């Protein structure tokens, strides 16, 4: 489109040229701007007519006289463009067969000689909805529109829409009646006017948006029942029978001049609907969105109910007197607390009436009543906060707090403090009792506040520190107390000058933390001093006379030293006696072995051989017992020393198994080894480790009945100790008996006829020898389920890897 032609049309619009002429110029410019001068073409503009949304031919250019019967159904084209936009199509709408197309065929038959085969259709204004009218370009030859031709149609549509809107605005401005229409169209209410036949005459945009009517649904001439039926089917009125509901609504319209209702819509909004029948017929309907107003009203109601609930349920009496001295609010707690009758508690009753009732109830003399009433009425306009306490007659003790309100009047709260007063009385009584208690306990007490001033002290403190009551007072500085103590000679046995001693004790009181020390008085009394900080600052110091305790402690220490000396003497005696006994025992064992081997001749009588065997066995057992006693004695007095070497622990255990295997077979006990094929060498005392193992194996065999088993295991994992475990399936013992089993010369069975012989040295000696290696011994046992003894040696004793050897043995 040429710029000169566009400017000419815009000038015509601003100069208020007739709309038909402007639209014809737009059609001619659209035809002339085409680059196909030899091709038959025409441009038509269809416009909406009033509010009926019906389209009429408003202007054209290039149409032959025999094609004036409208070779196009504009209404169908209009709907087709809407569908095209909804489905995401691209404008313009192209009708490429005017003769056979359902939208144009019927009308085109009237203009058979017209030379057109294709139509391009464009709306007057392209927006979210197609309204206002259409621009149609007719071509004699079928051809798809190019971008430039689409732009041409769009510009034509915009110019035509502009001209139409400008013309309409001028017409409305020239009509005085449009002022009322403009007012209706812009009020914040939905408004609809229905005629005598209940058809829609006028409505504003707000009316359409209240119920979200689809575009094009509302139009002049639409019957009121059609609007209702549409809303019924859309579910606006809930699950109702359409015909029944419709009849009810129409009956209401016939019966009353006015009708009001609150409509709760499915989307949650609330609309106030008002219908008024007009004189002479017809009706006007207004709709107001009251959703927010209703929400605020409900919120105010909730707040009012909440306030009422709070006032009714708090544990205080509440009364409100307004600026006119009238009762406007109270709760049941107030009425019950003051024991007022129901007829007196009426909203609006004069405050003076309440006061005179109270004076009469309290039995106030007549000459005091008027002054009482006058002083209380002055509170209404006094503007001051007043707080009093009063014991109600035949009622509780109450705390009454009165506070003024901004616009006059006041709020009073009544709090029952009867129990509080009782508690305060009880606290006073307990305070007196506490003071009496503090003064009569033997422990001295001194309490300092955060500034190290005296907050509390008792008589025992004065006695233990040699003070007179005249020398100390509450609030006195702690430094002055210390100087008074020093002046009495309490620090004569302490090093340093008085200033140095006082400075040290002030520092101790300030540094915080729990402290404990002792103070020796010149008379020899020893006082234990315990200092502890308080949460809010300051310190509590207690002073306890421990002179007798120290004397008893010294006596106990002396008794302990004597007992240790006696125990050491006993141990040394046992060690010496063991040495003395071993020499003759060795001779007895040696001679019995010579007799058994018949070194110097045959033993004729077999009884001699039996005696010699018994002598040898008893001597060997006694020598073993003496050796155990000697070893324990050496360990106890600190004379035992380890003879350490790098050794193969697995091989050592296998050798121990060999020594006890015959005994196990005699007892019918299965002896099992779970010693690894390759186990690291360790550093230790070969004889002591062997002694541990033999003792534990003999113990296991002794307490395991025939048919049972004894298992020896050896384990080592990174970060864990070397563990030797010996487990049996024997009689076991209760967990509480284990500590006794580890005591020297102790037996679980203490009767004279024990089932199992022994001196009770095996386990104690094994534990002592394990501890000499830096290890531990633990026992796990359960009666009837056997015992497991584990010896743990420190991982630091691991010295290397022994050669691999098969050591798994089962007997």
C-alpha cells in the first residue's frame, strides 16, 4: 500500500469524512496496490451491525454489477477464522473453491458469470478475538497469498477498524443519551436491561464478565430464559433440574417487584444479584461481586467471636465501661468473682448503679457511699492507670487493674491473687525457716554477689573463721571481710603479707569455676573450703570442719601401711618357704624316680612300686604348686622379670597341646587346634607363655566331663591384639563367680568335699603372667555351656611372619 494513499485515508478519518467513503477508498487502494493489473480482483469490507454481531457489506471495489449478491457468507467466514486461530492456523483464511465451498456455494450460484475463483479473508483488527468485521479479497485466479499480500490485508483491516471506531465515537459523543449508556458501561456492577418480552436490550461489559459468558453469547434480543438455561447447563446453580429451576425463577419474576439473592459461584466467588421489575414491563438486573466484602465480613465475625471466646475463657475477670459510664462488655469470670446478680449485668446499665450495688453489698456506711461512687466515676474520664488490691466480701482477694481507653471509659481486669498471697506468706515462712536452718547447721556458708559483696552468711561461718558478728554485715565488700579475718590472726600460718593473701583470695573469687581448698587455723583446726559460681554471677562458699576427718584419714593411712607391710612380709615368707621346700622335694622326686626305674635292683613287692609311683606323682604335684606360689610371690613383690626373645607362638602352643594330649585321651575329651598355618612371630618370655597355656589347658580339661571338647585358637587382625582363646564345653560358671575364680587360692566350690581338686592358682597366675606381657585375660562363661578364656597380648609384640606350617591337629 502506497504511503501517500495511506496518509490520505488517515486525513479523511481525522476530518470526519463519511465512513462509507473512507471504507471505499480503502478497498480501492487495496486493489490498486496489487502487482497483477491484468487479473480480475475485488476487495470487500463487511462490518458488524449494532450489537447483533451480524455482518453486512459496508464497502467494495472491483465487484462487477452481477456479483452484488455477495459471493461470500461472511458469518461462516467469521466463525471459520475463529476456529483457524484456535487451532493454531495462519491468517488469512483462504477459500479456494467459491462454487463448491459450503460457505459460499449457495450465494455464488446467483453470480455465475462472476470471474472469481478464490477469496482471502482477514479480520478488521487482529487481536485475541476477531470482532468488528472482515476484509475479503477476491481473485480470478487461484494463488496462495504472499507475505506482502498478507501485510496488505492486515493494513486494510487496521485502517477500516480505525475509521469505524472513530466514526462510532463521534456518533456517541453527539448523542446526549450516550452519557447514561457510558455511565452504565463503566459502573463497577454488572447491569442488564430486559424489555417487556424479557429480551436483552442492553448490558455492560461487567455483566458479561461476572459469569464469564463466552464472546458472542450475549446479544440484543437474547431472551432471559436462554441466559438462565445457559447458566443452568454450565453448573452455576449446582445440581438442579433445568425445567423445574427455570419455572421457579420465572414464577419469582412474575410474583414480586424485587428479588435479591447471594449467588455462590463454582469458582468460589460470591455475587449479589438484584432484580427490579420496571413499570410497564421489563426488568433491570444488577450484579455486584461481594466476594471480598463477604470475606472481610466473615473475618470480622471470626475476630469478634475470637475476642468473645478469649474474653470468656481467660482466667481473669474483664469489665469495660464506655465514655458515658455505661457497661458495654464483661465476662462470666467477672460476674462470678464479684457475685453480681444476672439482672444487674445488662449491657448499657449505668456504672453508678453497679457501684451503689457494690457499696450496699459490702455494707458500706451511708456517709461513705457518695464519696466512693464519686471517686470511682472520676476514673471514667481520669485517663490514669490505677492498680489496687481488695478482699471481696465472702470472696477472693483480687488485683484490680484499670486502664483508660482512647475515646473515654476504661477497661478493668480482676485477677484472683488469693493463692498468690498464700504462696507469698508461705515463702516468708520458709524464708524464716531457711534463716533458722542456716544459723544452726555446722557448715559455714558465705554467699557473694556478682560485685563480690556479702549477700548472705551464717553463724557457723563466723565461728569457723573466728569473726564476730559486728565485723561483717550484708553488702560489705569481700575484701574488707578478708582483712577482718587477717586482723584476727587467721592467716598467721599462710605465706606472704596480708595484702598478698587478700589479693590471692580475691583472684580466686573472680576467676570462676569450682574450687576446693583447705584452711588451717592457728589453733590447729582444718577447714575445707568449697567455692562454686552462681548462674547470675557471684559465688557460694561453704566451710566444713574436717579436723576429725583428717585425723581419721591419717589413722587409716597408717593402718593401710601396716597391712601392706604385713602382706609383703607374708609374700616374702612364702617365697622363702618355697625355696626351702623345693630342695627336699627335688630329692624325694629324684629318689622315687630311681626306685621306679629299679636302678639299683628289682623291687620285689609290687606294693613298693605303687608307693613309689604315688610318692613321685605327689611330689611332682607339690613342686608344681610351690613353683606357682613362688612365681606369684615374685610377681607380687616385683621380683619377676621376663626373659624375652623372638619366638614362634604357634609352635609353642602346639608343643603345649602335645603335653596334655595323653591326659585328654584318658579323660575322653576331644582336643582341637585352630591355630593358623602361618602366624607371625612375637616377642615374649617362652617359659611364661608356656606356663599360661598349660595352666589354662589343664583347667579346661579338669572342668570338662568325658565326651566334651577343648579348642585352642589363635587370631590376629590389623589394629587388634594377639588373642589366644581356649574354649571348653565343661560345666561353666555363673558370671558373678568369675571375679572370685581370679582370686588366689579361691575355689567356686567351697565345701569340704569338692568335686574338683586344686589350689586355685591357675587362673590368677595366668592373668598375672599375661599382665607382665602388657596384656589382659578375660573369661566368658555360662553354667552348663562351658567356658572361654581369652589372653590378649599387645599388637606391638608382633615381630614377624613365621614359616608356613600345617598345624591343624584334632585328637
